[in-house]
């Protein structure tokens, strides 16, 4: 039985996640690049909430480049957080077992990130989660999210699935595993289009909403409160 809602148990997540997500490491690079813009405009440390933090890889990489960051890491999976705690042992980090749609924070953070965590929500709960991220930010704070996405038409969805399926095959998946994994879409995960993402984030109240990155069937967005 898996200890989280992702493709892999927390114990093997780091070793295997790039076999399912093209450019996964680049997602973190893009996030950290945006974070540097925020940090350069501030004096001293700044506060960063990573919700759906998984095994803490983003925080570990970010601290290597932005060592004065005050991190709060949240995830609903105790297994994921235990690995994050071990990976970040000795650092002054706040950990909280809580999902995005139940975040308790208000006006506390300069950056809030949600990387590949909200596509497990139905649309109503996803909107709540984004509102909680908005609420957690300070004024002019930055929200960055990467998510699995759907295409705008059935034809483009089929083409994108075929392309992604070939990537999975090239990275050790069997045809049966590819079929089963793609069948999770609309059942266990609920991707939405880029256009829906932009509209949802804007409707939450953010004054600037922008596309950061797209690849295969994933996209990144950043917004200013």
C-alpha cells in the first residue's frame, strides 16, 4: 500500500520520480530562479512555505543557493515528511502534517510553492487550496505552482498522452503500466488546462498571473498577491 497519493512510495520517490515526469529537476530550478528575484529585493532572510513538499528536495536545493531562507514544509503524508526531516536534519525548519486545503497560515510568507500536489484535488477543493496559499502570503508575495495539465481538445489530449506514454516506455515502464498510470487521470488525479489554471489563480485575487514553464503534460505558473 502506498503512503501517499503520488506514483511512488516515499521510500523510492526520489530515485524514481524522473521516470514519470520529464524535466522534474528543471521544475525546481525554475522555482529557485524566481525565488532569487524575491530574495534580491529583500534584506536578511525571507520566509518560504512549500506545501505538498514531498521528500523536501526543493527545500534542500533552495537552501544550497539561498541559505538564509526560513522554510516551512507541509505535506499530508507522514512518510514523505519523515524523509524530508532526515534529508534536512540539523536545519531550523518547521514541519507540519497538513494538506494545502487546510493550511492554517495568514500573511506570513514571502513565497508559497505547491509543486505537483494540487492535481489530486477535484476542482472545488483545488480552488480552496489555492485560496489557502493566497491567504498564507504577505502582500506582494509570490505563489509558484507546477501541475499536471490536460490539453484543450480531445485530439491534443490524445497526442500529448501518446507522447508522454512513449517517455514512460523509454524510462522502463511496461505498456500495461503506462495504460494503468494514464487511467488515473480523471479518477485519482484531476488535471485542468493551462487556461483554467490561469483563470482560477486570477479569480483567487492575485494581481499578476503568469506562465512560468511548460513541458509534456506539466506546466508551471507564478503569481503576485
